[in-house]
C-alpha cells in the first residue's frame, strides 16, 4: 500500500495526503495557518528534532516495508568489554530499554535503543 504526499508551501515538509495541515509547521495546503488551529510551536530545536525523528517511519532492512511499533521491552546486553559498565550491569541487573518494531510483510523484528534515531 503506497502513500501519497503533498509538499508544505511554508516548510517544504512532506505530509501524507490524508492530512489537511502540516504536522511540522501547522500550515494548511495553501501555506496559511487555519483560523481554528491553535498555535502550538515547539521552541526548543533539539526537542523538535528529537520528536520528528522519533515519530518518523522506520523501514524494514530486509524488505523496506514500514515497520509497526510493537511496544518497549528490556534486554540484557551481556559483556561489552568495558569492565566498569559490565560489573555495574552484572551487579545491578540493569537491562537496556529498547523499542520493538515488527515488519507486517516479512515478519522481521527490529529493536531500537530508546532515544536514538
């Protein structure tokens, strides 16, 4: 199933055709702010970049289908070769939180560390 997009006249972001307002700058297809739309703008550039990356589609490495978010889980990494961190993890039993995504086309499961691209 392929998606169609329109290009925002204000910020040049690609927006899915099902939406009438750009997710990035809150402008409509004509480049204007709709009169009934609240003016919520994230001022912190780092936070905005993080949120944009976090919510962008992730693609299957095997078949390039869009992955489906399946939740978060924790995994034990095992020895990393860094003595101090290995001892801390062994003693405290701190598993690493990861986001899990599944491919609806080929069944592949991919894990992403939280807070990374």
